[in-house]
C-alpha cells in the first residue's frame, strides 16, 4: 500500500487498546444488523440453524473449528472478521441445535439462535459491515483530518497478510512455487518480534534445531493449527505437502488468497501511479454500483462503450475493476502490462494458480476504489485511558470486502501499523 487518496497530515493515535475500541457488526444480505439485538431471521424452513456469533479477541477460523467439533456439523460464515475486536456476524449450523447447546460456555464467545434457512451461510453472502471504532492517544490532531467525503483505494487491508506475523502471503507464495518444506518452515518456525515471548521462543528453537518432539511440548495448546502440522510431521517427517493438508482447507485457501491480495495491492499501486484509479481503457472492466455501494455485473470496455463507462465512473455510478489474478484471468488492457511486470519479477505465472493442493484459484475482479455508505464522527474528547491525549469515536458502514483499516490508514498515517493497532 503505497499511496493515500487525500493530502492530510494524519491524526496519529492507536487502535484496539481494549477490544471494545473496535466493534464490527455484519450487515446481512437482507440489510439486517447481525448482532444480539436481532430478534429473528428466516430464509425458509430448511435444515440449517441461523445464529449470531459474537466473539471477543478471537480468530474466526479456530472458533469455527471448535464449533464444528462441538456440534459435529458444518458451520458456515460470510466473512472473516477482525481478531482484535468485538465482532458479531451471522453463521449457519448444519442441523437442528437446541438453545441450551448454543448457550454452553465458550471462551469469549456468545451465540444466539435467530432462525432457520434452506441453505448455509457462505462467503460473500453479506451487504457489508458497520464499524464503531475508537482512535486513542491522539496528540495535536487537526479535527478536519477526521472528516471524510471522498473515495478510498480498494487495497486489501493489513489483516489480510497478518499484523503480528505478516507472513500469510509468504506462505502462499511458497506453496504456489511447490516449495512445501519452505511453506511449512515459514508457517511453523519463523519467529516475528511482536509475538508473545513464549511463542517467539518456541518458534526460534524449532527453527534452530528442528526438534519436532520438543516443539510439540513447547508450542502452546492455543496454536491448534501449528500443533496439527507438527504431529503430522512427527508421523511422516518428510511429507511436507501432507503436513500442509493437515490444515483446514479454508486456511490453505487463505494462504493463496493472501498472495493474490499481495499481487493485487502491488498492481493497484502501479496503476495508481501510471494512470490513476478512475480511468478505464479498452480491455478493462467497469461495474455499476448497487445501492449498497458494491459492484454489480462487470462490463468490459471496448471501442464503443468506453466513454459511457468513464462518465458513469465520474458520476459515482460505477467503479473501475482491477483483476485479482488466477489461472483463468484474462489479462488485457492496462492490467496486462502491469501484471506482466509484477509476475515476471515474482517468477510466477497464471498457470501456477491451477490446482494448488487440489484447489482451483480462478481469479476475480476487485474494485479499484470504494466509498463508505455512511460515515459519522460520534465523539471527540479527552482520552480517559491515556491522560493528556485525546480520542475520537467514528462509525462507518462499508460495502462487503472493504477494510476499515484502509479507511483508518487515511486518517492516522501510521509509521508502524502494528504498534498503531492495525
């Protein structure tokens, strides 16, 4: 992420000093807020239970794995929410569940049954998310720097790559290259300085000595996925591909998706510097926006419609789309030149995305820019947790697949995203 959409000084500050500083509420496909105030939601009288999942400072994928083990059925969700936050979202449970089963205690989790459905909740099945965020520890901030009326770049946010361990895309790159041993070693044994001391030490010891039995003793039980990989390697020491397959399929997909996101952010910055993010050319795609600010069916620019599509972008009725590469990507227009250079520099090709660990990665289109469909500053004043500094509370509703951290990055301009709470 190389550029900002506006020329501002930045208010500085930190995020997530306490979990309640970062609240995320999913907006369902019906436009309902998926939180504990939701009384009911029905999608037909089907076999799936619909429920609101509220979690505090928990990663979603381990929570989903825990629920699958408890209920013995599949659990569906629409989007992966922030870990260091209080988040609520709609989930589906593949069967009839008693209310008392949902109320059984789980660490930092609450679940509320809200209805039935004929189909499971699936990725992308939402309108967006509402964020209520407190920015703390601001000093000498210009209140005008928190005002917002423009557009934002469609970057994938920091959490797509990891903040404590910013290596999700690195694991994906190694898997894509067929370097399964390298991917396993990066996943298990590459320590990052911002990790808790015990975990940092355990990874360092494994990196230096590759003693898997000792690692199984040293890795905390909270590192479920790492421990599963270690157990697989103990039973089959050189089967690094098999060890990766011990991970949940959605986590393996996340590694490759993260590398695709890395390439996209790079391409978006390159395009921004060369031709901007609102200029469509033949071979590009443009998508009309729905009332929630999300792109609808993309239209390919050609000699006869390009000017009309450019006018729609200028009128904020449509948005330029940029390719997220996969094995079925048709590289044309401006994307062809930009991605050609990037892929060559990475030593990668589109064919590399075909059948990675038995999974297809076809590619897709992603918006070059986005806008909140609501934004307000709720409060400004002294920061009770950091005397002598100020805080601000903002509320923003963003279309699906948009990152609040991209919006916050515009305001805060952090020198170190991790220490700033990103």
